[in-house]
């Protein structure tokens, strides 16, 4: 009887640890966005087609980096790496002796995260050499890429009312310094209404640079 009770206790303990690992490890998937200039590029990840730009998708998190390829007829293909990193809580499981939790997080991908939530690329025609600007990315591309890459930091700065990432964005948008506060209010209002891709588009519409805006 005592052996049976011991076995039952062991099963309950393992189940508890597994549940803790799932809660600590978080979701097994992460939402990423993909955008290209121009639109309507096919995106393949590890050889499998996952969507046509612009789009968002929930991808299973993995321990290994993955490769996304943007393809569009008449344009050169562009590759970008989906870099992954281990979450701190996965190693915390191991350090605190929760081996099962560590193994669960590691095997399911819950213990990892993709470093960037958004990926944007510029596609070049196959017969095009350097652009008239010497191959430099356009203003629209630079700003969209910055917003997608630093979206979380920009939101944090908006919440604080200032910060280096917000200042960098305002400078790229060519906002005059005396108008920073007004521009910050406009951008903060947008951040609560749109998805990341829509947010980037709306920011560019509101701040067209030398053509107008604040």
C-alpha cells in the first residue's frame, strides 16, 4: 500500500512540474510579421511557403535559427535569418532542479523566443544595378524597418513620454524638435489603434517628411 501511495505521489509531482514548466515557458508559438517593398512576395521558411507579403503568422518557436526567403517574379530573392534565443526562465528551471520543466520547455520550443517580431526587406529587380541613390534604401524602407525591429522599445518610450528610440524615430521622420511633444502624442494615439504593420504605415502617412506633417 505504501509503495502504491509513493507511486501516486510521484506521478502527481511530475505532473505539477510539467505544468509549472508550461506556465514559466510561455507560449510555444510567437507571432511574426513579414513585409516587402514591393508587396506580394512569397515567403518561404526552411523551404515551406508560409505566406504572401504583407502578412502575420504564428510560428512554432525553436532552439535553432530559421531562414526566411522572400521571392517575387522579376526580383532577386532575399534571405533573412529568424534568430532565436533561450528565455531566462528555461535555465531557471534547470538551476532550481526542475529538470522536467527544462526538458519540456526545450523540446516544445516554449523556452525560446524569436529576437525580432517583424521582418521587412526591399526587393531589387533582377536587371537593376544600383539605384539612382547609389543603392541606398529609401526613407520609407528605413523607417518601416526601424519601427518593426524596435517596436517594443518604441512603445516603452511612448509610455514614458520620451526615450532614445522615440527620439531616433522622430528624427528619421524629420520632425522639428519643438514639435516633439505634439508628434509623440500623435504616435502614441496610433500605437493603441493599429497592428505593428498598420502602425508603421500610418506613421509614414502622418509624417511624410519634407513633403508635410509636423
